[in-house]
C-alpha cells in the first residue's frame, strides 16, 4: 500500500485521488466576443454593450451528450462546469436573477443538460461557481471590476451591499446543491484580499470575510456532506488548486507541512474561455507530459476546454482531446489508481514514475526514448516481470550489470538494465509496466 498520507479533510476524496484526470469547462457569454473569459474586465466593457451578448446567446449546436462522450473517450473521469463566471451570467435557471441562460435565445437550463449527460456516462459532477460577480448591483467595484476606471466609479460604489451579495451567493449555491442531485465537487473562485499598490482607499480586494465563507461552506456541507470543496474561498478545505503552473513535487500545507490533496488546473491554450485568435496551443507531447508529471507528484490534472458560443468544442480542442484519448486508451493503467512512487524508487534520467496505490506495480514513463537500454538503480531483486504497457510485450532485463556490451562497466548490486527495442514504440510517451515482487 502507498505510504503517503494526506491531510484529512471534510469531503470524500477517495474517488478523486483514484480517477486523477478531469475536464474543466469554461463556458459563458464571453464565448461570443471570443477573446478571453476576462474580456469584460480587460476592455472595461459597460453593461449596455455587454448586454448584446446576453440578447444573442444561442448555442444551437450544444449537445451535452457529445461533450460527455468526448470527455470519457479522453480518459477523463470527472468534470467541472462554470455555472457562473466573473461576468455574473448564470448557466442555470436561478430564481434569484434574470441574468441567466433561460432568458436568452438558448431558452433552457444548460447546467441541467450537462449534469444529465455527464452523469449518464458515469462521470463525477463538479460545479465551478465564481465568488466574483461584475454584473450584480451589490458587488462593490474594486481593482478587478470593469467599472474601476469610470470617472464616477467611487460614486457608483455607494449603496452597494456586500452582505446582500453574500446572501445571494448562498441562495444560488443552495439551488445548485439541491436541484441537480449528488454533486461531487464545488469549485469556488477566487479570493484576492491581499492589499495591492494600485488600490484606492475605497477599492479593496475581497476575501473570506466579504464572501462570508464560513457560512457559505457550512451551507454547502449541510446540503452535500461528501462534497469536495477547494480552498479559494480563503478557508482551507479539501482541495489545493495550483493554476497554470506545473508543480514538481507533492504540495504541502504551508503551516503543518502535511501532504495535501491537489489538482493542477491547466488550459489547452492560453485562455480558459473560447478564444478564436489565440495561438499558444500546447503540443501533444506537452499535454501527455503534464498529465504524467502531475500524477507522478501525487496530484490530479483538470484540463480545460472552452466551448464556442454555438456550443461545440472547436477543431483545436477536439484534436487535443484526441491526443489524450489515443494515449489513455493504452496507458490509463499508469494514471488511474496511481500516485507518486515510493521514495525508494528514483526515476532514471528523462523518466517519470507513478506507482499503483497497492504498491504492486511501478510505471516508468519514457519522456526521452533511450538507446537500447534503460538503467534503473534501486530495483534489483524487486522485479517479477516487466512489459510495455501499450501492448503487453515483454521487456527483458538483467540485474547487477549490463549484459555483453556492458562488460567494462562497474557492477552495481542495485542496478536493473531494461533491454529496449531500437525503435521507439508508436506512443508519445511509452510506458514500462513493472510488476513488483
């Protein structure tokens, strides 16, 4: 069994740390301008102008069942959908606002369709809910608000009541956790209470006291006791969420030093929402390496798709999902039910290791394919059998020395030398599956 023990948390993380791979879906009105999900902020777009997107939002090609099929084919075991992003637009039929999908030409509850379709494919269900809301009249203007540069911004801020807004959030979270059955993940986003040099005296950031996070989280737990909640409401919960960077070791709690349950959230390109002209899409090799790297450090990967305003995944997103589908079809055993390898195993150069949580199988991921042999110190006497994972073809090995051509090398009692074919197998990242004694 794995010797790694993570910090105890209130929610159920067992399924999560087994499944390892999920789909993030950023979808909202911002898919229409198609130039970043923060477009309202970046361009300081006023409500009257942004309202055009609300009046014309009509995802006529949206088929949640197709999304779910693509997620499952890619090897993703859970999904997290933006029910409301910072723009304040709700993708569900909330009773507490008119700013929702059912009042657009879409005319239907998009969250409902997502839940039904993904649940039918056996995927766990997650909801993203923005703590920020640039549309709500009670949300105070601050350094992130689209109205921050207005000459009368301070005047506009008068009368806004954060207490009323916090109550609004609790009402909507109640709807989300009551009306859609069992929800596995609640992904709040995000707090920014630390002072900023650009802040004016009346323009402070927001954190747990503003969100009334204790009440919000207690409410969520009362409605869905097993739910996983991230820590972006500024109170540590179940999940740590490094964003747009790749951890190189298992994350630890800053105060206690305990290992934590963590999930890297990443994008296929440089944007979360659909961005028509964005061109920094990740290479196929990078996509696979990010997944392997994450699991090799005991984490999960939540990879994002930004659907178009018509409701489908564009060609670039589908191509990226196919990269995962092709690789995971043969190699998912090195991801599901796996974690960081035990400390006794040290990865050879250009390799990453994962190990099954029962300790019986070690997976060697070859980031750079070696010539003829792979030397691995620390494995001698511990291997029962070895094979390529993609086709279950045997990989022979010697212990203590390199056979024949390695006669002049010094012997090492802990050395295992795997004999590899000269030509790299047809896989972006080949995997050696080692059955341990």
